[in-house]
C-alpha cells in the first residue's frame, strides 16, 4: 500500500544515490564520460527505498537508521548483481568472455575494484552522513503521517 513514508524513502534514497554517484565519480583517476551508471544506481536505490526501507520503517530512530544502512548495502548488492549480468551478456556478445567462468571472474574483479575505490574515509563519511540525513527525514515523515493518521 503506497504511503508517504514509502514515497519519502523512494525520493531520499534516489537523491542520495544520485549525489553519492557523482561523488563516487570523483574517486576515479579518469572519470567515466557518461552518467548512465549514476542514473542506474539512483533507480536501483529508489526501488530499494520504496520496497525495502519504506515498508519497514517504524517509530524507533535507531531501528530506522539500521534499516537505512541495510538499504544502502542492498542497493550495492543489487547494483553489482545487475551490473554483472549486464557485463556478462554484453562482453560475452562481444566475445570478450568465452565461458561462464570468465564472466564470473570478471564480475568479481569489477565488484572488488568498485569496493576498493569506495573504501576511502571521505566517501564512507559521506555515506554515513547521507544515512543520518535520510533516517531523520523518513522518520519525521513517518511520525507526522502516523500522528495525522491517528487524528491527534
């Protein structure tokens, strides 16, 4: 059932991933020319915000914070899996992967490269700050919505 809390989680996660994606591009020596990856990440993150985080939010602030952290982790996992499928099919079609084993190795190589690049104190602090901001925003929306729903 659509609620304002789920909508708030969708918007917050999508915008946070969009912003974090641009900040992530600054970690590259030579940033990618296209922002398609950022848009893809924002769409996956918005879907996670709507379907996973927004559905489970409650009145507890710490619980909501842990849900937001889990949402970011789920966004990373889903993004890597979808990126791996995309790379396996496109590079397999271009004959750069000759077998399924090479595709798996390529998937893990790309995943490790991205995780290693993300493992900088500045970027991790950015993600922590975004997590706190999203937690406060969606918790406030939840509290206001519940207060309004209960007629107080």
